[in-house]
């Protein structure tokens, strides 16, 4: 009765009396865990769930509660395991399906997230949250019209749902239309909505609508809520860091960024990463790259160009410039190469992990993979054919050996930026679990040097053309570098690429607010603003301190 009346503290007292050391009632432990979860006592909720699971392992709701508590503590992998366990018991447990999709999206496993959201929407087509989640993954994949359709359906089902409106507003913001985005979310702001997605979007557009101070106050008020899950607290801290940075309050900005990163998963070991890199380089030796089979199925008359580099190195700006040319289809950050790398052990029927499974790869597997890649791009591009396709997944620098096997005639544009600016910008970005090295400045510096080592290796063993584009040169002389880029793409010059910021294309990466305006020099040598806080970064990079 107390739970039904929302009197959670009183209910907790009674449940704690019931759940003595001699208690063997799994339902009691589950109810206590769920109560603790809603009271924001996440560690205690995890412990109660584990007591319940020790008594009963066939109840999806217990696994779901366990996952929610683990997720709130930032333990994403554990949360994913529990959600998968819930769905093994009941594949129709929609709450677990939705949350598992969200976890996959957080981990960058976009196709898995899409699969779960589609299943949830099929099971409950009139469910508002399933449609919102489907919109989220389509937006992340760059399939804007599908995202818009899903959000609109959610708004139609529940006009007062803030997350559905936030989705539509996010599309407007990424389409360089911050005023429309603000108009959409303003009613919720006026109501004092505590929805984090509304607050984050408000912060993102606050500079364009001259409301940074107001956004800062809004974010701080939300942050005072003690029961916020860790992922939402991280989002708010990153947003506050960004607003303070824009206001040139660098000390406060760094403190917010530091707090946000300290809440991130501490799962990166630079020494283990270095050993993995050594094994990787040993596999992709010159003999492997020169003598390996290559795919025969290519897209006739279309040139594939992969834009790679460390995150925050200028890849979005380069793609926006090239993609403004009428003969280019800018496909954005495609997941296909990463997904294929994960699937290759199964496709090759090998017990070895990627890339070692490629020792036994067949011609048919390579042909099918190349064909499927171009099919996926064609679905996004529609009926029009383009002379050039760009794939702007920065982390594809890990897969240049595989790219040579799949697309032997492909080209690479490698974006390079000052290591200190690159690493600091990564530290300031909420990557939500996809880049664990980015939560620590020492690790970031060491990881950057590992990335450089791999790129030097590729140059020594690959036949692919690789063009280096230095961010600083692009900002200093955008026309000259833009002409070099278009020439590299073997296209005729078109001055429209110099007005890339007028493009109506929706930008779905975190750089959307930067690449929808003319080149500016504020981001050059940005690290100087934070010089007093970068001792560990300099150590990781190997600079003298």
C-alpha cells in the first residue's frame, strides 16, 4: 500500500525489516531493490537484486532492476548482461528490450540497437517510448527522415512527451536551424521540465540564441537533483563545461569536464592497449597486405573515400567541405566497417578474433562484404548516383588493412590536428562509453601516440592512397586546402564547397554546431587556455614538462 501511494521511504523501512538475513522471499528483495533504485540508492539496489537472483533466476523484472541499478552506477557491461538475461527468459519484455537498445547505442553498437528498437516497436507500435528510441538510433545513423517520422509518431501519440519533442528539436539544431529547435522546446523550458534531453539541447543551441547564461542556470538546477543516474549527471556536467568554455571561464569549464570524466568507466589500460597494437601491426605486415585476396565486387563509377583520424581532428569539417560538392554523397559516420570487423570471426568460421580470422577468409566473403557495403550506402543516398562517396567514421583508421581488402581502389583522407588540441577536445566530449581512453588525460596522451604509430605502419605496408589534411592549414587557408581536397577526389572545382556552411544537410556528429558556420580560428591552440591543467596530458604525449 505504501508503494502504491508513493511513500517510498516508509515502504523501504518495512521491506528492510522483512529482508532479514534469514529471508528467503525473492519478491521481498526485488521490491526493496526497486524501491532503493527509485530512491537513488543504486549500490544498495544492486546488492538486493543479487540476493533476489540467488533465490530466483526466472523473473525478468529482477534482471531489469539489476540492470537499471548497474547502469546508474556507470557499469554498462554488467547492465547489458542482465538485460540479455531478462530477454532470454522473456523475449517480449519490452522494458528490457528498450533499455538494451539504449545500452547498445551508448556503446556505439548501432545496428544492434536498431534491431532491438525495431523488435520493441513491432511488439508495441503505439508505445511512445519505443518510437522515440527508434528515432534516436535513426538519428545516430544519419537516417534523418526515418528519425523524423519516428519522433513525429511519438509526438502524435503523446504531444506532452518532452523526449519526443527533443528529438525533433535535435534534428532542427543539426540542420542549422536553432531558432526552430528553441521554438519546439520552449514550452517545456517555461514549465521547468526536468528532462535532461531538453536541457542538453538547450545548452547546445544557447550560443546561437544568445541564452548561455540562462542555459547555465537551467543545467545547474537540474544537477542539484540527488537521484540523477550517472549517465544523466555526466551529460549535464559535460554541457556545463561546454557553456563555461564558450563564456571563456576556463577554470570552471575544466572543473566540470573533470567531474564528468571521473564519472566515466575506468576500463582502459594503455599497456594492454599497446600490446594489442603490437599484435595488430604484426598481423598486418607487408606480406599480408600485398598477397591477400581482395574483393572483386566494386561499385562501378563510384569512388569511395574514407575520412579517418582521431576523434575531434577535423573529420566532420573535411566531410562537410567535400560533401558540399554536387557530385559527392557524404554518407557520414557509417557503422558498416566496424560491424563487419565484429562479424568476421563468424563469417570466416574461425575461432580466432579479428583480424587474425582473416587468415582463412574466402573470396566469396570479401565479395559479399563489399557488395553489402555499397548496398547500405545506396539505401541512404536514394536513387541518385554520385561520383564520390565519403565515409567519415574516424575510427576506421584501425581498419585500413581491411578497407584495402574490400576496396582496393579506395582512397583515404587522414585528418591531423595538434595533439594537445585533439586530446583536450576528446576529454571535453561525452563519448558515452565508446572511447574509454578519453576519460583520463594521461591515457589520452598515450593512446594518441599509439594511434600515430599505427598510421605510420599503414603508410609502410598499404597500397591505398593516403592524403594528410592538417586542421591548422585548413583553418589558415580554407580555399587552398579545399582545392587540394577536390583535386584529390578527381572532381572539377566548384566554389560551392567554400560555402559548405550553407548546406541543408543534417549533421549528426557532435561537431554539428561547428561545421554549420564558416571556418573560424578560435579552436586553434585552444589548449593554451587550459595549460595549467595539462601536466598529465603532456606526460602521456611524451613532452618535456
